[in-house]
C-alpha cells in the first residue's frame, strides 16, 4: 500500500510540475508577444537622410480596412491602410530629404478606383519636381496586367527585367452559369428580381447570359477600358492607334514593350538601383518605415473630422475583418455603435464615410442608413461619402445618407434593385432517398422551406416583399438625390461607373479620399489653414484583442490555408453574394 501511495504521490507531483511548466511557458509566450507587439507600436520614426528615395512594393497587402492580424505584424508583413499609404506619398512630396519615388510593381491587389486614388498622390509627388521610377518583373501573369500597367503609366520612367511580359490585354468579364449542374443533382432555383438588370441569380436560374446582362457588362467593360486607355495614352504620349496595336498583340515581351514605347528601358533591379545611386540617391527608405512618421494632430480643441470606413459585404450583427473566405463584412450592429460614438465626439465638424462594398443585406443597409441620418440630425454636421472600388446596391443605399457623394471615375456603383428567393431541394432528397415530414400550424409556416416549391399564394407574398424593398430603395434615391427623371431609367438593377454616375446625378463629384476631406472641411466650415483632428472608425484593435485573436481564433489562418491548397477564394466570395438581397451581381473583372 505504501509503495502504491508513493507512486500516486510522485505522479501527482509530476503532473503538477508539467502543468506549471505549460502555464509558465504560455505566459512567457504571451509576454514575448506583448514585448514584440509593444516594440512594433513604439518604434519611432525612421531617420531619413538627405537625397533619399521612398521605396514602395505594390505587392504589399494594401487595404481600405486592414485585417488586424498580429501574426503578420510580428512576421514583418503588416497590412497597410490605403489612406495612410497615400498620406505617406503626399508627405514625401513635401519632404526635402526625399528626392525620388521608386516602386516595385508586378502584381497588385488594388482595385481600379483605388489605383486612381494612388495615382493622384503620385501626380502630387511629381508636381514638386521630384522623379518617379517603377520596376517590374512583368505586369500581370501573362495577361490581366491592365491594372498594374495602368498604375505604372503614372510614373516618369518604367523599367522592366529582360524576358518578362506586359499583360495589357484589355478588360474582360467572366460570369458563371450553372443551371444545368443544379438540374443534374435535383436542385431547382426559385429566384425573383427587381428588375431585369439585377442579374445576379442568372448564375443559377439560366444557362447563358441574358440580353440585359450582356448589354450591361458590355457597357461597363467599355467604360472601364476607355477610362484606362485615355490615361495611358496621356501618360505615355501614345496615340489610340498605338494603344490598339499593343493591346491586340499583348501579352507583349519587355522587348516589344520597349519598341512600342510602353516602357523606357530593360534592366535588372540592381542595375536600376545603381543608376539611381549614380544620379544622387544616397538612401532607400521603405514606405512602411516612413509611415511611422505619420502622426495625427491631437487636442480636443481642434476641429474634428470622423472617418468611418465600411469595407466588405453588408450583413447584420457584428462586423468581421476577415472570415473563412478572407472577405470582411460590415456588421450593422457594430457600425451603428460606431456612429453613436462619433456623434458624441467633442468639436465634431464633419463625417466622412468611406465605402468599399458590393452590397448585402437590405435590412442591415437600412439600419446603417438610419443611423447616419440620425447622426446628422443630432450633431448637425455634414456627412461626406467617399466611394472606393465598389459602392453598389446596398453600398449605394448607404451612400444615400450622405450630403455629398464622391466617387472615382472607375468606381462601380448604382445597382439600384433587389433580388431574393430560395433553392428547392425536393428532387435532390428524392434522389438520395430522404423523406421529410411536415407539420405546421398555418399555411405559410414553411414559406421559406427549401423542401418544396412555393405555392402561387406564397410566390405572391414573396414578390410583394421584393416590391416593397424596391419601392423603398428608389424612393430614397429620389428623395436624397433630388432627381426628377424617371427612376427606372437609372435603376432596375443597372450598374454604373463613377464617371457615368456623376452625369446621372447619382454621384456629385469625381475624386478620392483627399477630395472627400476637402469637401468635409468646406461643408464643416473649417478654414483651409486650420489644423484638424481625424478620428478613425472602427477603432483599431488593442494589443490584447490581437493576442486573443492569435491564440484563440483559428479562423484567421483559414484564407492562407485555402490559398496554399490552390483554391481561388475569389470565387468563394462571388458565390457568397447569393444569400443577400441588395447585392452586386457576381462577375469577375479581368483586369
């Protein structure tokens, strides 16, 4: 007995020490993360010597609203907020220590409208007689390099590595149609739209593109291409005939690009760096380090402008900065709470709402719209809308709460319409030998059941709900935009570029975030030379919240796993749109 007791005692002691070591080790790990995190946040502004060049790598993850992933930050791969990125370029324009801007540009995740915002900052940099250079190992992977080359065209000089390609192949659109696949497995789509140009559900209901969808996409791609082409011609001093020849032959080799004046020289990156040194550049400063010198003005006495960034699909509940497919969501509950906090800011003069969204849930969009309207009534301040890559459908619905709407020429906006329905799985269950019992207390208790089709009465009820949403949407457009034309000429689900939307009265002006900031100052009655305080929402996560996400939220790594497995999460994002009623149609722009 004594021997057995001693074994149990030793086993307990061993377990105690093992648990203690695990606990201490965990605390040490957390402490290490804390110290590293604090080191990241407390690092001071990098020293910039005379005759420095600001270096940008456009393959960096530049986002409207970065996912706050501590693991990436500790690995030295933080996501960069687009507004801060642009602000750093503009600060460098006035920095006497910065003499040039040097960029690496192969592929970029920036949307066309975001590129136009960045291009405006590059123009500002060049206006101070400072030179800009871009180097590439190929614009796009053998095609679809239109966005990258478009951005490169705003630089003074374009250099490419030998034997690489220029993917200036023109704009295309791809739309999937899977009606026959559903038929094979016994799934029947029952979806209805308001109206014929709200074509998202054709992916499931049709086997081919409708005339309305084809005309919309043709007009959209032509509008985007004409915008892109005009700027390239201006920036590179090329004729339309020269551009046409280049695009029809693309993808072009670097050597062909040089012959056709699309680029300025062919060399390797070390050769370009040496050339810049020979021309007087003494130091290369990374923009990530340079951004550490961006400090907002502080002080409660300063006029305050709040910037509310809405990025992703609009949904109910809490916002998410990156779910299983890597796409952010705009949670109406979270946004309404942010708007309440904004209304209580001292010395608030104006609010900028920066939107990058293809739309989403109608009720969630309406909740945000109502909260912004209440903010204006309570605080008596103007609300300026800055539309980024997308502000369509539910994204445009929210925009209607603004006193002034600004979009980029290539912003995709409008899509004033509604859709909805369900998939009927009755034939699938029969194929699988599954029977469902159905017990209900009223005729319409199972109106949204996916086990059977709608009855004529249920179909009438559902379509009446779509009519009500469309009526409310178009009514808000007419009221807030003071339009006198027949609303059906610009609505019914039609999609517009920002340049088209200005002409139609859906948008007030063209420009980016800086133009929105100037409008906020003017309408907020802030003097031009007055310092201002900018407060961003949603508020950045605290270090403890980031650590909690890292330790307890495995989902942050899911997008990486998808990408590493070869799954293209872009298509997951497109199909995810189907569950919403005010959403942009699922198409992929080949840019």
